[in-house]
DNA sequence: TACAATTTTTAGACAAATCTAAAAAAAATA
DNA sequence: TATTTTTTTTAGATTTGTCTAAAAATTGTA
């Protein structure tokens, strides 16, 4: 019954399964996992068997996997650690939001509950990470925030940029070049139905035009 | 020529070899390494072959090992990271000096030069860690400090506690219970030749008696 | 429903890091 | 120097995490 040791590789799989379950709203297939982990399908089958033996996932051949309660707790805690470290890197060490992910990918595996507690405290119990993603609390509860994709917002409305759907370096750097970041105020001026692009005023001054690809990846919190 | 990837296990061996070389002032034997790493002698032989193939150590069967320049650079950088993280844990997250070692043992393996640079800056370029051990700079140079073992100090002399030889949790906790920490002022009042114990005044007030075992593990910087 | 495409599993291998038991080499000692 | 003790290496296994190629199962489509 003693909780067996969980390797870094196993932890990464659990996190990947958690995210696929969340995004697709259903059991994660071998294919999706192998893509997320950038490994072969055969490796995934091997690992799923190991995780099932440790009772971290619910697994039946050819049926896709979900996390057990134990697996869910571990995955949620990893996400908590990952996002707290990202906040540390940006807020305390002045990293840019496009450079923190790979470092947090390593830091999330440091095993010390006290470290997480103290870090959370040190950072002032942040509720969202540098990309606007919610940081689960110690019990695994994610903060909820009312938000809409920019692509869904009507003309004339105003709001604040609170999150990004995409996390890639090129995307984040493109936003930087437009001076768009979390907290930026936006007002929708126009929408071009031809290609789904939109014209906005940002921070009550400059105007920018965003392609559909971009405005489908930005989360806005509407003003009132 | 491209620097091959170095595993966490390999890094830990390099650090152990560095420390044995330093402490014993000569090539590290298989036995000493296996004790430091808490592994079998056979595992050490295996690993030494791997490290030699990667040109990180100078190794000839039955002759003991030393680090190559490459190996030395890696070991020194690990020590730098380990000690910087210990400072972070104590100074920023309020950990006690007896709890940080195992966590730093994991944190030292995070691979990002920028992270080390930024952390060092954030901490104000500390020269010594929470145990008084010198933190090598980015070029691998260790700060030097004039210090003596308490057991060598003559009666009547005064000084400041600047370092500990032993790092074990029980030892550090015992010092805490005596209210002895880095920076504590000590004055040598008496030395009992029978068992090598010493009577001291600390911080110009309380008196304590320390056994030889203790006073052979404390480094003092003499006043003047 | 039958065939084709896709997904998943199996079989067989490999590198890394470890182990135990036994053999070989070096060091200590009588 | 000869013998004993200690250290180091070898031999042979094991676990973890990965791979490729091929087989089996499932899903999609004509
Ligand atoms: Mn990770
Ligand atoms: Mn993030
Ligand atoms: Mn370590
Ligand atoms: Mn230390």
C-alpha cells in the first residue's frame, strides 16, 4: 500500500494524460499520448501497463485511459508546481513568458511538499501563471475565471487580455512585438468576415489587426 | 566533439569524485566513491568506465581517478548551483540550514545557465552558502577565507563561527539547540586536555562546553 | 458487410544504472 | 617474503524506458 516511487517519466505521462482528458473531454488514446510525449506508440503501451500496475490510471486494452484519483492528485500537483515555478521565474528572476516553460518542465519534478508550500507563500499565493493559466491550490482546486476567446467577442466590446491558448515561443514573441501581454486592454473596432481577422485598439491608444489564427488563441475578460 | 549528454547519475559521481580529490588530496579510489554514492563497488567500476569514455575523468584500472578539465568544470558548476539553491531556500524561503541539502541535491541538476546567472543575481552574488561553504563563481573560482578549526584555537582568543565541517542534520540541530550558528561570536575560556572538550563564551554572554567531536567540526574566523 | 485505413499491441532489442557473487589484483602484515 | 586482508574488476542479472517491425484489433468507408 505504501506509495511506490514514481519516476520523472511516469510523472510526465500522467500530466500528458491529464491534459488530454481535459482538452478532449474523454479517455486518452495511445496515439494522442504518443504525440504529446513525442515517443513511439509501443513505448506508450509499455508505460500504460506500468502506470496501471501502480494504480495511477484506469486502463483496458484498446479502450483509452483516464486517471485514478491517485493519478489525478499527482498530475494536478505537478501542474501546480510547474505554474508556481513559472511565476517565480518571471516575477522574481525577470524571465520572459516565452522562456520559462522548459525550465519549469524540470523544476516541477523536485520532490518536496514544503518547498511548494513555501514557494507559494513567497510568491503571494498567485492564482494564475505567466500565461494566464490557473494554478491549482494545495487541494487541487483550479481557480475559475470568466473568459472568452477574442474571436467570439462582439464589435464595440472592451476587455482585458487574461490568457493565451497557444504557448509556443513564436506565438508569444509575436504578441510581444505587438505589445500585447496579459493585462493589455483591448477594444474591438472591427471584424472582417472574409478571413476572420479583427482590428482592435489596445491600451486605449495604438490600433492593431490580428489574424483569425491569433484571435482564436487569446482569452479576454470582458469589462462588465 | 559535441558535448554528449550527461545524466543526473553521472553528475553526482563527478561531484563525489571532486570532493574526494579535494578532501584526500589524491586520486579517488573505487571504495571511497562507492561509500560516497552508497552503491556497490561493481556499479562504481561500471560508471567509471562510462565517465572515462566521455573524457570526464582520468581512469586507469586499479589506479584511482581524477577529473579531467571538462569533468572539473561540470563538478564545480554543480557545486555552484547546489550552494546557490541552498542560499535561496534559507534566505528567501525561510528553510533551516539542516533541511536544505536534500532539496538542493535535486535542484542542482536543473539545466539552464541563464537560471544560475539570474538566481545568483537575485540572491546578491553570495560568496558562502548556509553552511559557510564557498560558492564558486561562474568561472569556477572559490572564495578563500582565513579560518581555523575551533579545536586548534588557543585559550583567550576570540572569533566568529563561519563554517561547519560536518553537515549532518543531527549535528546542525545540536548546534541550533546550543544557539550556535554562523556569525556567532565565540571566546575560548578553557580547554580540557583530558578529552579535548572546550568551554566557550558565546555572543559575549552564555557559556557552553563543547566536546572534541564538536569543536573539531567548527570553523572559526579569528578576530583581528 | 467487406475492404481499407488507422490505432494499438506484441515481439524482440538496446542503453543506462543498478545489483550479487566470484575472481583477480593490490596492499597490509606476520 | 609469504600469507592474509582489502580493494577492484568481471560475470551475469535485473529494472526502467526507450526503439523498430510486425501482428492484431478497431474504426471508417465503399
Ligand atoms: Mn516535466
Ligand atoms: Mn504556463
Ligand atoms: Mn544531486
Ligand atoms: Mn551546503
